[in-house]
C-alpha cells in the first residue's frame, strides 16, 4: 500500500461523529441525511435511531419521531428515556391512551418520578379520568405535602364530582398553608352555602373578594348561595326577604359577568334568578347568551323552554324541548313537557 493511500484511509471520518457534528451545529437536514445513510448500512444502530428521533422531536415532526422511537425501543426495550419521549410524541399526535401506556412503562420502574406523574395528570385530565388523577395527587402529596396548587386542584376535582366533604378537607389544607388563597376561600364559601351555613359562606366570599376583587368565582359562588337562601325563604313564605335575596344573587352574577362575560354558567344562573324574580323576557335573553357560548347546554335550552311556556309562547317552548331531546334523549322532563 502506498503511503498516500494509507494517509487517506486515516483521514476518513466516522459517519456517526459526522452526523452528530451536524446535529450539534443545528444543521438538521444534513444530520438526518447522515443518519439515514448510517441506518441503511446498520439498521440496528441504536445511537443513530435515537439521535434521529431527537432531531424529529426538536423539529416537531412527530410521525417520523414516533417511527424512530419505536425502532429504538425494539432494539432496547428498557430505554426509559425513549419511552418517556415516545409518550410525549404520542400526546402531540393526540393518541393519549397510547401515551399513558408509554408513561406507565417508565413509572413501573420509577413510581415516584414527580415530573412524569405530573405529566400523566395532564393526560388523565384531558381524558376526564378524575379518579385516577386523584390517586396520583394522593401519591404526589405524600412526597410534597405542602403543594398548595395540588391541594387546590384536588379540591376542585372533588367539588366538581359532588364530594363536598372531601373537597372541604382539601380546601382547608390550602388555607392552612396559604390563608389568603382567594380561590380556596371562594370554593369553601360555596360548599358552606350548600350546607346552608350562610353566615360563614358570605364571610368567606367577602374575604376572597377583599383579597382579589376580580375573583369572578367568588362572585359566582355568592350569587349561587344568595339563590339558595332565596329559595329557602320563598319556601317558608317570606316573599319580601326572598326577593331581596334573589336581587343580591342577581347583583353578584352581573358583577361576575363584567369580569368573565364568556362563562356560560354565570349567564345560565343569572337566567334562573331572573325567572325567580318574574322577569321572564330578561331570563330568556340570559339563557340565550348561555346557549350562544355553549350551544349543547341542554339545561339552558330546557329552562328557556319552561320560561317561554310561562310567557305563553308555546310554539317556541316546544322547539326548545325538542332541542333538549336532540342533545339528551334521556331528558324525561323535556319529553314530559312536549307531551
């Protein structure tokens, strides 16, 4: 062999190093081309597949990234980093159940991995698997018992599930760590109102609003509780006091709408109070606004129908009840009204 040929042979660069150099320099097209060449020669080159996957992930090219991660995991099924990143790719492709399976592969080996558990919570919330979210919160709160945000989220899920007593315990935990947490004060206030402990409920709402005057949730809760009180007073024939309570509820909802005008719940509840006050046409307008924001809101369509019937507009009322049954065929009250 000639000396010059030997020299040229030594000068040949390692293809993997060359590809990595392009990758580190941000020359992703050249890097991908280099990795493609390597993989044509060595289809089971783990590093080439992994680096190729990471470039596609960086470029948000999720389908080729997924293919690359699947090749990585075929070669190295125990690669936890690849499972995690594959899960992230699947989330971005909207394949949430598969993403959960990928995350669980990692969590089987690292059951207390906080980062992964927190990311899993996001997926579970999207899939509306609240009971599984609560299990993860319980695990994370053992690791980090002072996590105010997590206690509050746990309380919100429990509250939305109708588990008021457990929700109350969660909100009390929030307030133990942060006595000025306006959100927890407002949520606790609503639970106390449901329990008909009105004085404490209103005191909690007022405190929340002193801390954060823009807390629409406190105003919404205040409106709900005044509505409960109004119905209680009406039931015992204290009509004058009932009207005052409904007026207070209406005032709270109007202030909440100023802050959060695109919330269908507030417009719906405002409609209910206006109906109680005998202001049917205004109630219909509130229900219409709730429906405009959330067209599939069957209870707003139903209450609109009931209000229109009370105003003598039977034809329009029937249309509303028919729409209710299109949205929710099991709505027996709407079916009864149509008959």
